C-alpha cells in the first residue's frame, strides 16, 4: 500500500472516531454517553439549555413561595407550606421552624407554668399574693390563705411547692407583699384585719420565721408593699388612716421602725389602690389615684392620677417631693417602676373604656397609651424593671382570659406576650423580675381554682 493510501485511511479512521465521541456530547468533554451524573455540575443528561443534572426530576417549588425544596438542594425546609422559607417570620409556640434556620421558635417567648396551690379560690376582695426570688433564682410566693385566714409562704424546692403557714393570729395575711434582700433574707409585709395592724415576718436561711407588729395606731397596713433598700433595710409602704388617710412609709432601723407620712390629705382623700417601689438609686417611687367623694351622686370617683418620688439628698436631710398630676380621667388601678434611665414610670388603667396609659418623667411628665390594640386590658397592674433597663408590665388580657406581659427594651419598642398553658387561664398577675433579668408572675387560675406561677423564657434567636 502506498503512503498516500495509508494516510487517507488513517485520516478516515480519525474522522470516524471523532464522530463517535462527539455525536451525543452535551458540551461536557468528560461525560460518557449514558447521561449518568458525574457530580461535576455539568449537563450529563443530553438535554440542552441547562446546566442541571437529573433534569427529569427538577427541584420543585411546590408551595410557590419562591424557594425550592430542601430535599433536592433548595432552601425551603417545608415545601408544602408557603409560610415556611428562609425569609419567613417565626410563628411562636407552634413547635415549627418557619424560617428554616434549624431551630424551632427561635426568638420566641414562652412560659413554664407551675401550680403553687390547688384548691385556691379566695373571695374577690381577698386575692392577696406576691412573688420574689432568692439570689439563685428560686421563686418565693407569699399569699393570704383563705381557709385558716392566715399568712402562707411557699418556697419552691426540687419536690415542688411546700406550703408553710407563717402567721395565723386573727384574720391575717391581707395584702401579703414579699421581697428578698441581698443576704437572701425573706420578708413579708401584710395587714392583720382583726387588729387593724401592719405586720412584717422575716426568715433568714438559718432561722425560722419571726413575725412582729410594725404599727398598730389607727388602721394601718392596707395595700402593703415591702421592698428592701440599698443597705438591706426593709421599707414598707402602706395605706394608713389616723384621722385622715395617707401613705405611710416605715423603714427598718434595727429592732425599731422609722415612720414618715409620705402623701396625705393635702392631695386627696386617698383610695385603697396605690403602688410603691424602691428605684436603683434608693429613692422610693409612688403612683396613686385621686379619690373624691361626689355628694350629688353619692358615690366615690377616681378622677386623677399622680406619681412622684422622694429625693433624700437635701442638704438638711429633708425629703423633697416631686410629683405630677398626670391626667384627669376615671381610674383606680396603678403600677409604678422606673425606665432605663432610672426615671419613674407610672401605669394606670382607665375605667370607662379600658386603656392602659403610660406616664414617663424626663424633665416633666408625659403620657401616652400603651400600644396594645389587640386585647381588652383588665386590672390589676404590676410592674418591675430588669437590671438591663427592660421594663415589664403585667395585666390581664380579657379577650383570652389570661395574664399578659408588655415589655420594652432600650426605650424603643413595646412587645407583648400572653401567659397561656393549655386549659389554664387566669388573671390578677403579680410580676417580679428574676435574677436572670426575665420576669415571673404569680396569678389566680379561677377556672380550676389554683394559684399558678409562670416564668418567662426566650429561645435565643439564630442569626
């Protein structure tokens, strides 16, 4: 065979091989002719116009929310629910992961609810209970026990909520107000309705309870509020009638008590509803309604709200009052605390159309409605402030018949959360911030006749 013929045959063979290897090619030079996926992100299935392997099973978006199914490499963790995708808002308390970050209900608020007392259903005018915390976060509940008409205290243990009757001398334990000092000494201030006295009971970690009378002159101890001061001294604020009604302030001084008249008849014939707190500065802050007797209608009316505090820094150690006449409108229930700048905040609820009004003090008092438009708020009110400046307010959501908490961080935005646990409903929440800077509440479950405790928890939000 001549050389030209040999070269022609070699050329023909090369052309044949080229045709074989390029005739079904999809542009991916290392693919085979089977269309099998070789994991190189190229088009192995001989289809044109795409770069996707397995074109016969394209990744779907079944719920049409703009995100494809995570089962085939997409980002939608539930492709059958248009409310579940990476841009979705988390819907709290449903146990699902709407925003597809791998954590259920992250950023959501929920409550652990426990039973302090079963068979607890005192008369409506004798629903007295309050909440405090030991330094390790153990909750302490003080309450009026309607059966024995006595003061009871329950400190939660690993086994539950054991009850202890602390004082049963007469009809006692009204307005039970509990607090804990820096050494974990528990104190409860309360009213003895039989004698008309103000009493205080104390318990340290090493001692049993001791109860003593603080004041017995006139009618003393109504609406008692106990708060420990900067030096762990007990301060009790209460209503007292001795000739006229006024707010009395009793300060522990060893075995004795100092007494001051804080607000009295110069302002009002005072009602039985007021609130008092000790601000971080050590100043007591107060909020109370004006109480007037209307001769024409022969009834009592509440037509103004005041708030103020005492500044004990005068040069002669005198006490100077700052106060604000916040609003003229019918109201009876109030709560007071302080904001992130340690300035007083007062809350009160109007009677005619239930609205919670917030009073804040900077250089003067300003007021606005709490922006909670989805409930019918109901009294009572209870407020406290965390060490980070977050303000918490508890009241009743009358629409769902459950305690509700409003809270605000950095003075920016109010948020709201209902305390709800299955078929347990309730009202009359008393709120206290725990050492972890989240609040707890104690409230009456009137549907089942029980005293409940609930602690706020927040699931950390995933960035």
